[in-house]
């Protein structure tokens, strides 16, 4: 696996070394788990070459403590990517990605204001901005996103189409633990007791009950529910368990 930190070096490689091969791209914030690795495998099946990126994006954290506590495990992440025979890792730092001091950003004025965006002001501005930057650097033929962050997937797909980016945005199935909890880097922040309770989020969504009934079930079980909504043919939810914010969705 070739690790590249400088965008100009990557652009040289993309233009001169792999210009006639298809490239799949998997952007991540590290703390890799089986969900991320499933995206790598899908990309490898469908492309000649695969590039992953790791960058903990400060612009998408509206809560500074959330950024401070975000799990980072770069050494382990690199080993996992190598074990999957990932071809390239793009590994920029904050100075590289935000040399402008975040004075330019991408904003969406509809979908991003609802659901997760309602309780996390500025979050999706940060997501869309960094993804556009990464797309412009990586210049992939296709990019892979997990369906756990379904609102994020919809926004990135719409952004790609709105700006004529000529990148196929591919949604990949949500990967779960054996008890149904959606895999997430944040799960490792749960206490032992909270981890046992966390499985109830998915179980409640699968009951087929109304949105209000699901909220009541979760609140009684110790969750602090932000929303349960039906959209895009899915039932989506966000709730805090202790200090950890969990999201999930199931097809209706």
C-alpha cells in the first residue's frame, strides 16, 4: 500500500501512473471497523485500484468535546488497510485540507437542515466541504459510502449530481454486530452497561410501531431520543446513550 500525504503528489500519480485504470475511493475518518473494510472490498471487486483516505475532519464537529474524544487509531487502521490489500492511502493533515482556514465551504439548504442536521448545526457543511475537497484531489470513478449514515449518503450523492462531478456514488449495506447494533467508531466509547442497552435501538426500529411509540420505548430504556422519522423509504433514528450519539435506520 502506497501512503501519500501531499495532494500534488497524489495528483501526479493519478494523472501519470493510473490514468487508464478505474479508481474506487473510500473516504474515512479512521477508527476503522468491519463496516469500513466492507467498503474497501466492494471497491476492490468493482475497480482496478482502490484508494482510502483517513482524515478526522474538524469542520464537521459542532461539539469540540466530540472532536476531542473521537477515537483515533492510525497504526491499527493502516494494518487493516494493508491486510485488505488497499492500493493507496491518502493521509492529509488539517493544514493541507484547510489551508484557507475554512473560509470557503459547501452548503446545502434543505435536507441538511433536518434530522441530524437539525441538532448539529454546521455538521453537513463540514461533511460536504471535505468530501468535495477529497473528490477533487482523488478524482475517483466511484466512491463508496455506508448506509448507516443514510442522510449523509443522500447529501453527497445530490452534491455530486448538482456539481456535475462525474463520480458514481455507491451506497453499501449497513454492517451490524451480532446483536443488531450498527457498527460505528463511536461504539467503543460506550460503557459496558451502555453497550448492552445499545442493541435496543435497532430492535425498536424493527418493531413496526409508530414513530411516537418507538420514541417512548427508547426513552424508557435510557436513551435520549433526538428523532425517529420516516424518509427515503426508511425509518431513521438518532439517540444519545450517555454521552454517545448513536444513529440507525431500517428499510420500511
